[in-house]
C-alpha cells in the first residue's frame, strides 16, 4: 500500500501531491491494478490534512480512470499508467543510479543534479517537439503532393 508524504514547502497543492504520488507509484509498479489506496481517514490521520483534500485527489484519479471507489470497500487502482515495462524501469533505473554516482563523484550536490536533470528534460522536450513538427510538415507536404497528382 502507498504511504503518502507531503512537501509543504513545494508550492504544489496538497491534493496534487497525492495525485502525483499515485501516478508515480503506478509508473514504478509500486501500485498495480486491484491494489487498494489508503482510506481518506487513514490519510487524514497520517498527514493531518482536511478530508476534502484527500477526496478531491481521489476524485481526480477517478476522473482520469486510474482508480474506482467501491462503496463500503474503499478506493482501488483500476488501471496502470501506460509506459515502459517494469524490466525497462529496472534497467533505466540502474543506468540512472550509475549516472548519479558519477555526478556525485564529480562534486555535484542534490540541487546541481536536479538542475542538470531538469535542463536535459527541457532540451529533450524541445527536441521531441521539433521532430514532431517536422514530421507533421513532411506529412502535409506529402499529402499536398498526392492531391496535386490526383
């Protein structure tokens, strides 16, 4: 079962932190379809937050089709988050752990690692968007060429 934590200084709303933690647990295989989430009461007692906050997070997860409430039973994981297999996760995690060890040996601290990782992710997103735009442009030109032939 997932154990929620809060970072009260993150600037991210509490309910979104809960939603993100469930999604992360699904991506990492910690939560699987059929698993039960803690009851709202359990989360409220553990984190000292408003019950409506937990219910809002669970409603959001339900709206996204990831969980389902079963009256009198609780909230259960309905679906996983599409993505790489658990074997892929394991392989990639090991590679990332090696990278982190190498970065630490080079003198980078936690904030340096976060900044570098965020920069690489941002660059990767830009690169992916550029490739996607080029692919759309190529498809549009191909479609226009076919129309000219017909």
